[in-house]
């Protein structure tokens, strides 16, 4: 009990939240790679694989909206622990006999996993504002930007490790063995979180009405819309099209595809963690910095899509271009993640953060469906050109965000 008492300070609570988020993300990334590679090897077509993730993303849209309201009502510790428990159930469902793993059963398991992921993410991101000093001064804003970037970047780094773990476990233990290995640490961190997390973390001090779910101010609406198109621009080629293209066009084995995605996401996460240092000219992000980074990403996407469509050193331009894309996209994402924490109402931060991540989930849903549909019908080039369009829209929406007055 003395050990638990020592974990009650805001900083230690932040560490518990982060550890919880890290492990969840590791298993989530591994599960994503397991699903894509295993069922592709079982003869599933690209669009069928995309459909496995439709409920994962669709339920995330609803979960973020209602989960933000629930977090403000009952506390972020409860929503985070519920998320962990649902992920345990989702993984357990995949241990069913092979003949029971029908399309409907898999979609149901992914629906639970999507709910779990977004409850966990919304809770972790919202907890930052409740555990750090209030923003407003330049130093407080910079500190918040640093901590948000550290949490988000480290999460994505571990998601990359999860991709590698998923591919490696599939190759070494098979599908059922890999799922079993992922379950044990998840159960342990869930039990630890139940004991340690602060009971009233993030609970609103005043009554939160259900009607407040969609009543957002102008800057949160524009930022959420920009987030939707930003993540749709990535997932339209990243989720389904790219791993299947690497497996079919380059003849890569499961472990090679998993390793590539692991390295890509780890690199992406590292850049995201270092965003405050890399964007030193605008230490504290605003609408201007978000717009400039969006336009830089647009130029890069145009170059990458053109090189691929013209068959210009495809293997080199694709692999190298994707890592440059990862760097610029990471800076965009880090600034968006900071801005929603800054814009969120301190009394009910999870309500605004949940609305924002609802838009994020909607973008991922659109990108996932389009990734399978466009790749199956037109190939990877079509996915890349749609990505260009989405980045252009995201940049326009970011230009509507307020600039610093000082």
C-alpha cells in the first residue's frame, strides 16, 4: 500500500497513464499486423481485409464522442480501465477455433478492439491536461507541447514495435500462439491500473449535459475537420494497400512486411517526440505553423505520387519517400495533438478531446475502406493521389485556425 501511495502525485499518475497507454498500443499494433498478414495468407481479398477493420474504426467514431462525455462524468481512470478490459475480451475472442473465426466474428472482435483503443487513447490524452499546470504562459504552453509530443510520439514508436512483434510472433508461433502471448501482459497492466490510477482523474467539476457533445467552438471544429482529412490521407494507402503491395509486388515475407512497418512507425514516433525541438521557429504551435506543415506535406505527397505513377525508380522512391512522409506527417500530427489539448475546456477536457478523436476515427475509417477499395480496383497509385487531395483539404482547414497574437 505504501508503494501505491507513492504513485498518487500528478507526475507519477502521468507515468502510470503512459505505461498503460504504451502496453495497450504495443498489443494493438501487433494485433493489426497479425490480422492483415494472417488473413491475407488465408486467401482474403484486400477489400475483405479492409472490411475486418470497418467496425474497428466505425465504433471508434461513436466511442470517442460518448467516451469523452463518460470520462467527464465518471473519471478517466474508469474509461481507461474499461478500454483495457475490452481489449482483453477482443483478444480472447480470437482464440476461438479456426472454423469459428467467421467474417462476422472477426468484425465483432475488431469492434470491441476499436472501442477499447479509443477509450484508452482518449483517456490518456485527456489526462495530460489534468495532470500538468494550466496553460496560458509561454513556459506552460511549451511544457504542455513537450509532454503531449512525448506521449504521442512514444505511443507511435511502440505501435511500430507492435507491428514487428506481430509479424515475428505470427512467423514463430502462428496466429493462436501470437494472440496468447499478447494477452498476459495486458491482463497484468489492467490489474495494476485498477489499483493505482487516481479515482477522480479528469472528472468534471460541474454537471455535463449530453447536449454538449456536439456543441463545439469554431477552432475545435476546424481542428477536428483538419484531423479527419489528415489521417484519411495517411490510412488511404497505409492500412491495407501498402502492406499488400509490399507482399505482392516486392514478394516480401510476413516478417519483412512487419519489420518495414515497425521501422516506419518507430521513426514516425521518434520524430513526433522531438517535434518541439524540430519546430524551434514556432516553439508553441498555432494555426500558422499547422498550415505551413500541411503545405509541406502536400508538396511531398505530390512528388511521391508523381514518381510512383511515372514508374520512376519505384522501389527507391517509394521506400525513401515514405520515410520523409513519416517525418513531415509526424510534425503535423504532433502540432494537432497539442492544439486540441490547449483548446479543450479545462472543466471537461475529455469532452473536447473525445470530439476531436471522433473526427480522427472517422478519417481512419474513411481511409481504411478506401484503401481496400481503391487498391483492389485501381492499385496503389490511386491511393496515393487520393492522399494528395485529402492533405490539400486538411491544409486548407488548418489555415482557419487562430494565430498567436503575441
